[in-house]
């Protein structure tokens, strides 16, 4: 078998010889059969064929096949959102009375899932600093699942993924890693021993800020468990049009990630030298990059005390105030907003993130324009 580069893999779709260069959208809710015998054979599992688009759809399957190839997995399953992928995966492998070990500073809604909903189902979670390998190892005793982000949300801490998954395997726990930040371009978790890889495909996989989706990748056996226990019943299916948009986004993933890395590092280095910035949390500026092969452009900064955070954010002209990330546009999100969010405590509050921390996503604009924008906003807010 010929090994192909990421760029080649992203540019081609299997099985389209002599057909359309862009896979068609199979915008249909159901598929019919030529005979009762054909239908019975399909339902018995003897003849594979799509039946209903809540289960399998050819456009969705094309996206799933591409993601499995990119991550080096045997199979993948698309979902309507990243949270649908996270919830379906966790609930397929953790039962009532069992426990999860999760790194601190995890995605806020994943944190809320573990703190608000799962306890009602008899599932508890232990949160541990993922940088402390020994502490994670101690917490894994008796746990059913290890949940990782590398790097983590908001503060972008990295972990020794191979060491942690080795500990999980020894403890009999399934390991799951959210790879939305690095994408398969910069991190291959399955090659480091991770059992299941999750993406919020709304982010860099889409790259256009026009799609909400999720995906999980792993072995056929583990994906079959998700299909048997959660996916058909929770209803978080990926629609064919969204799958088509994701396939379109994947065409340029390697090119976009190269630009995001270059621009993100340029902006981060400028801010690291700025007197009004106390700290820059970017794995590319750390001595230990946590096994990452490259970097995306999402990171955070801590502003000096004399900087008015709200004035700084409001003064930005090219960075827009908004959640999410991974698209063409640059975004800013102040931690002070999350710290004041109504409702039960979120991960920002739980892990003592300061209100002078600001998350930045560097988009595809010219980096020197973004630097100028940040400079004028800092001058305005000081």
C-alpha cells in the first residue's frame, strides 16, 4: 500500500473515479429497497445498505472515512455537534457506579456534562492536573475512562499523552482525547495509545464557521459499541449537508493549519514581549510542547493589572468578540465573561482562572495587521 501525504489524502476521495470531483449530497431521510428479500438481507446484516439517515448516509460516510484515514483509525462516526460526540462516547463506556478521570481546564460544556448530568446517572468524575503524571496514575485506580485534552482549554496545558494512556491501559480504563485544537495535522493521538479521538468538527475541521458538528475516531470494535449503546438512541446524527460542508473544509485543512500556525506564533511572540502582557499561554512558546508536532492559533494571554480588559476587547477592530474558534476570522473571548456566566459553576470558575485572562484565536488575516490591532487596543485600555 502506498502511503500518502496529508495534503494528498485531503485532496482526494476514494471511489470517485469517473464520477464527480466533489462528492454529491445525499439529501434524503431514507433509502428504499428493490425487494423484500433485499430489505430482509439488509436488516439481517447480510447486505450493507443505508436505511435511514439517522444511521448511515453516503455523504456522512464519506466524511467519516476521511476522518478515520486522517487519524489513522479503523472507523469514525459523525455527530451533530462536538458535545453529541463527547456525550455518546462517554455514556457508551461508563456505567452507573463507575468513575471518570478528567484533566483540569477541560472544555466548559464537557466539564458541565461531568458535573451536572453524569452524577444524576450515578457517574462521578475526578479532575486532575494532567501535567502531574503520577497524580493521574493514582486517580486512575478503579476508573472506567480517562478523558484528555492536549492542550487543555483556556490555559493550554500539555500532557505526556503516551505516558497517561499507558497508565489508563494498565488500569483497564478507556482513554479518550479531544483533538480539536491540534487536528490530525499536528497530533495523532491513536499513535500515542489513545483509544478514541474526538473532534468538535465545527472548529478547524470545518474551518469556515458555518457548520456545527462532531466526530469520534477509533477501532471498529469501540465504534461498534457506540453504535450499539448510544448513537441510535441519543439522536445526535450528522446531517448530509453538514457532512458535505466538512468535506469541503477538509480540502484546505493542511494549508489552513500551516497559516494558522505561522500567524499564531507571530502574534504570540509579539505579545510575549509586550510590557502590558504578563503571560502568554501558547504551547509553541514552551520548552515542552507535550508531544505536539505543530500548533494551531488558539491561545490565551494574561493582561497587566492596569489594563482594562473590557476596554481592550471593545477597542479591537479585527478581532471579533465571540465564542468558538477555528474559522477564517480572528476572535477574542475574555475570561471575565465566563467567570460571570449565570448558572452552575463552570470550568473557568472551578479551576481559578483569573479575570485578566483573554483567549485569542488568530484567523487567516495578515498577522502584521492583527499585531497592529492588538497594539492599538492595548494602548487604548492601559
